[in-house]
């Protein structure tokens, strides 16, 4: 790999960057990792572009530069990198370190979702719940959340449960809501646990049992 990297082979450069980034067989060296990611990216490697984007976004081994990070994420996203599309969308949606551009963010979220990044579907769903950059549409939000749940996303299950509790965009269904919160509980986030505890206070044992059975079926379908 070292000889290939010396010849500026982008894949070799990227893997050597990963080795220095994670300390795989070499001493961990974030600066060297960033240098190698950048070289790989400049040779057209989308993983290298994503790697240098991360380094620049968080200032890991290189001076922090969110604007340049955004440019590399966009390059990787244009080459079909799902996580780069998601990070690009998140930066543009949050508008904390770069100017907010919700239109570009939504486009990037959609690309990320199409490439299999379920976090993008969850964020798109929440934009529809709020009517942020898209029409407020609880039914479309529910569709986004449900698709992400099918892939096992706990956060999507939590948000879809809330819609079922309040009957927004979907039928009010406390059995389904509890089954989704049980599904979400695989992630130990306190918000998910608290929502389940609050719902359990108003449900009888038969309803809880039905929801638990439905949650087991949903978990079984993932395997």
C-alpha cells in the first residue's frame, strides 16, 4: 500500500489515511490522516473527500474550516457518498458554521435518503412536521419516519410514535405508538424511555401486551 500511495493511487492514499486516522498498524496521527485524505480527494476519491471533509469540519489534524469542509462534502455527495450528502445537508440545515440554505439542505437530504442514509429520512420527516423549507405535512412526515423504521432507525420510531399518539398524519393508535417506543428503546436515549414511561401510565395491561407482541414482530422482521 505504501508504494501505491507514493504513486498517488487514490484508494491507497485513502486507506493509508484511515490507518493513521484510527491507529491501525501505525501510531495514530490525525495530521497525517488529513494530509492523506486530502491527497486522495484531490485525486478524485470520494471516500477521501468525505474524510477530509470530516477533518475540516471538526478541526481534526488540520485547521478547522467549515466552508472548505462543505465543499469536500459536496464533491463526495456528487459522487454518490450517502454520509457526505447527510453531513452536507445537516450543515446547511443547521446554519451554525456556514450560512443556512434550507433548499440545498433538502436536496442533499433527499440524495442521502435515496442512497440509503436513514438519518436523512428522519430529518426530512421533522422538516415536514415543522413546515421548515417544505409544506407542513404530517402524513409525509409519517411516511419518511415509517420508511426509516423499516431499516431499524430508533429515532424514526420515536417520532412516528408521537404522530400516532396525537393522530397527526396517521390514525391515533396507542398500541402502535407503544410498539414503536419499545422498538426505539433499543437506543438508550432518555427521551425515548421517558416517552414510553409516560404512555404506560395511561395504558391497561392488555394494551401493553398487544403492543409488546407487535414490537417483537417488528424486531423479528429486521433479522
